[in-house]
C-alpha cells in the first residue's frame, strides 16, 4: 500500500461528508433565501400623497398629517407622517419635516416665546429658522429635511423627505 492510496474507510468518510454537505446546503439555501429576500428586493419609491388643497396654505407654517403605505420586509402598513408647509414670499411651497436633526424629536413652530417665528425643539433647545436652517450655537447640526412636493389640480402632493447639507 503506497502513501497515495486511500482506504475504504477514508473513501466512505469523504463520500459521506460530501453528500452530507450537499444535503445541508440544499436544506439551508431556501432558509437563507427566505431570510434575505426582503433585503435583496429593490426598494419601492414612495409615491406622492395628496396632503391638502393649495387654498389652505399661507405664509405661516402649518402642520399637516398624512398617511403613506410602508412595506417593512413582508409587513405592509399605513404610517402617519407630518410636514410643516407654507408658501414662501416668491410663491414657492416649502414642506419641511418636523423631525429634529439632533436626536429625532419633533419640532414645533413658534412655541418658544424667547425666539418667535422659529421652529423649536424642546428636547435640547434646538432652533431652526422659518426655512428650516439650523440656528448656529444650538444642538442641531443640519437643517430640517425637505419633502419632494408637487402641485396638481389645486392639491399639494408630498413624497419622500430629502436631507439637506448642514449649515
């Protein structure tokens, strides 16, 4: 018997190990695919949602709540979101996210008596100007996110909130 020959026992060991490995892979692949399937699917872009009519808008920010359909893995649900919406002096419609960029608290308009006409976050005294720009020297390091918006048939439609560069 030379060093390169294998015994029947080694041959059976190699064969059973290989067959067992293929069987285990055959059983595990569907489970792995099932677990990774939501991650591998392309994310669906949020469609524009009707929020309000244009007549309700003024130059003072007003909070509007709206629902979007969200798919989270296999679970689909309706999620309520909010936006601060107003008309700028030039007639453009501005829709800002109410989520503070510091720690995710909710900002309100004109609720801090010492700083009128600003968005105020009560969690860490964060402040934003009317256009959503963060006030230097306060906790937030970036401006409020801006929603994609579109006006059609006298109604305001909002899409996904997009972050802006820090000021």
